[in-house]
C-alpha cells in the first residue's frame, strides 16, 4: 500500500540505508583484503576518469590564468621599453643636432678669426616666400649690433648683405637676387666685373671686357672695392663664358659657392673693410 509507513518514508529510509552502507564501506575498507573494500575500489576506479578530467581542466585553467597574467606583464614591459626607446631616440637626435650646430658655429668663429674682423654669428629663422625676391630672415638685429649693408657670409662663401634691420631680426638680401650686386674679380686672370643675380636663377658677372681671359672653373672672389665685402671672399666659380652678340662685354655665368637653400648659421661682419685710398689722395 502506498499509504503504508515504508512507502511514505521511502526517501528517508533509502538515504539512511545508503549512508550506513557508505560508513560501513569506509570503516571496513581500511582493512586490507576485506571483502567490503571491493565495492570501494570499484567506486574509485569508476570515478578515476572523471577525477582525471577535472584535474586536467583545473590544471589547464590554472596554467591559462598564469600565462594570461604573464602575457599582460610582458606587454606592459614592451610598452615601457618602446616608450624609453622613443625617448632615447629623441634625445639622441637633439644631441646630434646640437653637435652639428656647435660644429658649424665653431667653423664660423674660426672663419672670423681668419678674417681678423669683428662679426656676429646669427641663426636663419625664415625666408621670403616670394620667388621674385631672394632674401633670408635672421634672428638677431640692431640689439646685437647689426646695421644695414653689413656683409653676410657662411663657411662656403659670400651670402649677401643686410637690407632691413629690426631690433631683434634682420632681412638678408642674397647675392642671387636680381637687385643685388657686388664687385668681384677672377682669381686667375684678375678680370674684374659686377656679380649680380638673375631673375630666372643663378648669378652672372657683368661688365667683363670681351678681351679678358675667363675660363670655366675659374674662382670668382670679392675685390674689396665696394666697401661692404672684404677682399678675397669666395663668391663662386665660372660656369660658362660666351661672346654672343655685338656687345662690348662677355656673357659670364657664375656658379655660386653657397647653397642658399641649406643655410642655417651665418656670420655678419660688423666691421666694414677699410676704404681703399685712390692714387694721389692723402
């Protein structure tokens, strides 16, 4: 009968019986060779694959978590190393630039000593965007003792002269501007002329008599007779000479000694050359 005592309490009685059996197996299983140990061994053998799988999964999960945190640490270390490397490269670039600038300034000061004249080293801070006007802006002006018409040179040769001077900046008229002109001579033949800029580009030496002997490769230097540039500064070299046309003068193309696009540090000669005395003058 389902209403009997055993039926109504079947779950409780079954649970209690199994618990008593389990306790008996545990107590009797400690004795080697006991018959009651066989069900325990069978149970252990039955559960072994499951326990092995659980242990493997647990080990793999533990290893995965460990590897994950190690990977996060490695990524952080790599990010720090990349940042330190970028800072090092930036500092090295700045040091190389300072070293290069110091070397150029040392060369300029050495040139000043060779010329035995007063001069001020200046930095180029800009250029004229107008293609018809070839000028540069330097970062020193009248506060540094600069004045209009002072000569501007570089280690390579003549650059130009100051045309406008403000308290803390000045504009340099380059010798390849068509409004520029300087008195120069051929160092080999001693032929004299006026070096000026060409509107298109480059330099020309004007007013050289057709009878003069100028050859490609001749060095052109300042004559010192214009009252601005000292004698003997390199202007450039003769590129081409022709006698086209019926004129009285040669057509002389001059290749400038200076690359005007790469100027960074310049020297302004604050002491003008001595005036030349004409014959018969006291």
